[in-house]
């Protein structure tokens, strides 16, 4: 019978040898993934899908990093850190998925306020006498 090896091609050894690597993956791995997703977010048909994934990754960045650092310094095994980080990313992505319309409205309101503020500043002209 054909099976996938449990070691997953050295990935588990990579995490188990040093749990602090998981904190590195939790911080910079998410940033690299978000950068790659940002390239695809310009596609009109998949904009919402990639927006949800990018929002979930962005929301999971800081809590995931903090949890991974606490677990790494507490001496918890690397695979346990990895699975807790995956749960964090999935829960943040599900949160963004269910609240996507409201979150886009809030971000849209923030950008409108910022744009209106800059337009008001640039539209003021001094009267010359």
C-alpha cells in the first residue's frame, strides 16, 4: 500500500530540531505568503478570495508570532507550536471570511477620510491682494 511518509520530506525534522524556527516561519513566512497573494489580488474574478486570505494572514501575523515565541521559550515541541499557529491562521481567516463585507466597509471608510483630508489641505489657496 502506498502511503505518504510521516516525516513529510524532512519538514517535521526541520521544525522539531529547533522550535525557534517556527517563530521565524510564523513571522517571515506569513509576510512572504502575503506578498505572493498581493500579486494575485489584482485579478478581478478572484479579488474577494485573495482579499480574504490576505486579510486572514495579516490578522494572524502578530498573535501568531507572539504565541510562537512564548511556546518556543517555554520548551514546547515544535510540532505543537506549528499546529497552534495553523489553528491561529485558520481562525483569523475564517473571521475575515465571515466579516468580509463589514471589514471592507470599515477600510473603505478609513481611506475615504484620509483622501478627503488630503484633498481639503491641498485645495486651500491663499488669496493674493
